[in-house]
């Protein structure tokens, strides 16, 4: 489900917890949203792209590229975050496709349609011919949030939250070893 769909289902009481990107709207009354997990944004690009040899890039390096983006209507916030990051870098991205499914985005990158700014976790989607490169710009990260009804006393949810917090802590430790 998209982030907006999850919030709706929480309000309808057909969903107990949502794992979502920060939405572009206020949370419905009675729904709390807390940041759970952060991950860097990366550039997915064809491996034969002229800049693919770089280990990291700034967004300004991508000004002339064709962008494949999540739809603005999905409510994930990534669309507007990428727009804001590109504006800060001095340009407005040329969006050639908006696609909801992550694997389709990476498939279009593999097909040479354009590049995509995606969460680093997506590097688990391996398509032949696609590489992922770090973005050096400040603020180039995305966060996952947990949403639930306020005051929900479901013991299973408390157990789930403990597991999710442990997972987030371990991932952070893996990303930032001492």
C-alpha cells in the first residue's frame, strides 16, 4: 500500500500499523507517526553511464539527466524531497517517467530510460546493468516512519515495535561501524 493508503486504512481500523515514508499531508486525527529508520538516497544509473565510474556524486552532477521518479500522488514525500534537493543544487529535474513500483523504476534504469534517486536499501534490487552511487548533498536521505492509532494497547504491536526498533538499531550500527 502507498503511505496515504496505509493512513486511510489505519483510520478505518483495517490496519494496525503502517510502515511508510513521510507523507505530504498531516496525519489524520488519532494517528501518530514516528520516525523509525533513516537511509541515504542514492542514484541508480546504467553501469555504462559516463558518471558510473564515480563512487559518489552530487545532485548538480545530474542536472542534464532524465529522471525516473515515484509519482507525486503516491504521497511518499520522496518526489518532493528530490525536487527540493535538486532545487537546492540549482536545477529542476527533467522527469521523463513517474512509476510507483520500485522494481519497475530500476528496470527502467536498466533499460536506459533515465536515472533514479532512490533509497539506498533498494540496492537489493539487482538488475544487470544498474549501479548505485552515493549522493554527497546534505539532506540526501529518506526516512521510514511507523504509524499507529494513538492509545492502541495491542500487546502484539508493542512486540512488533520492539523488533522493529532492534532492526533499525542494528542497521544503523552496520552503516556506521565503530
